[in-house]
C-alpha cells in the first residue's frame, strides 16, 4: 500500500468514526446544553491548530513541502487558532462579537482546509508525510471538519437562541 493510499484510507476511516461519535454521543449532549455551552467545546478543538507549526520541523526532516505551501498552511492554521481562541474568550466574557468571530472562523476554516488540501494534492504531500505530520493530516484534519460541521449546525439551528451559559431546563 502506498503512503498516499494509506493516508487517504485513514482519512476516510477517521471521518466515519468521528461522524459516528458526533451523531451518537456529541449531538445528544450538545442539544442538552445552552448555545454557548455547546459551542465552546467545539471551538476548543479548533484552538489547537497551531500544531501546524510542526511543519517547520517536518520540512527539516524530509517532508517535501514548498516554502510557499508551508507558509500558507501555517498562516491559515494560526489565523484559525486565533479566531477560535478569540471566539471562546468572547463567549466567556459574553461579548456580542462572539457570533461574528465564530462565523469568521467557519469561513476561514473552510477556505483554509479546502485550499490547503488542493495545495497538498498538487505537491503530493501525502507521499512524504510521516510521523506527526501523518497523524495531523489523517487524524486531526478530519476532526477539524467534523467539529466545523457541528459548529455550523449549532450556529444555524440555534441562531435565535441567545449566547447564554445558563443551563437549559431538563
């Protein structure tokens, strides 16, 4: 099996597993929370995107990524991380701008993940991804997509609900 095929298979399997976890466990839990209480844990998953800084080390040890693609990956993930942390902070301090920050995160993340995937395919990055890089691409990226879908679902389906941390009545 080639590295590219192994990574693609791992991606598909992880998407399926994360989707099962989301449908069976996360969605029921989210519906029992307030809108803000449901969004914060989903945003925390996005808050660790600075793991992309690992690409500098990976490039030194043979990950065949161009400097321009490397810089795009790092910039996109750092912006996403900053937006996620800003949104979490805005929710924590009950700032109205939280909604705007979350939607900015959604748009930025969709653009970043799609564009980065296109760059990765163009440069055939799966063929040289190994170690931590391989785990990020095959494990963390599917998790980002699934949590992003849950964030969009929460933001859209509960758009009329206030961003409150007061527990919903059972």
